[in-house]
C-alpha cells in the first residue's frame, strides 16, 4: 500500500511539473510579421512598355516638324507613367508567423 501511495505522489508531481508552463514558455508569443515585396523586373517592363506607347502616341499627336520632339516627349512621359503604374501593381505583401521572446 505504501508503494502505491509513493507511486501516486510521484506521478502526480511529475504530471504537475509537465503541465505547468515554464518561464521561457510564458514569455514566448506568436507574432505575425509582414513586409512589402516588389518585383524589379515588372517595373522595368512597365517603363519600357510605357516609353514605347508614349513615343507612338507622341509621334501621332505631333504635327509637322515637331514629330521628333513629340516622340521624345511622349517616350519620357510614357516611361514615367508606365514605371509608376508597374511599381504600384508589382508590390505585394508577404506575411508569416514567428515566435518571439
């Protein structure tokens, strides 16, 4: 009978220590970490497509001897606009969970 009592007390003590949170476990918590990721290739493609489209539009809208200037101005404006649009569309958010102390 005494051995059963000792075994019960020992098992109860082990179970209590296994279930009780330790100081290290109590301090750790789960945190969601997010960051914005952009694709550089998409911005370069947007710039090139915008510049070509702007050059074509500038050439079509310019008249007489100003066709070269219209083409150059359209290419610059189209490149800037294409870059900004691609930069906005190519950025996305990546998130994951981390354990922190």
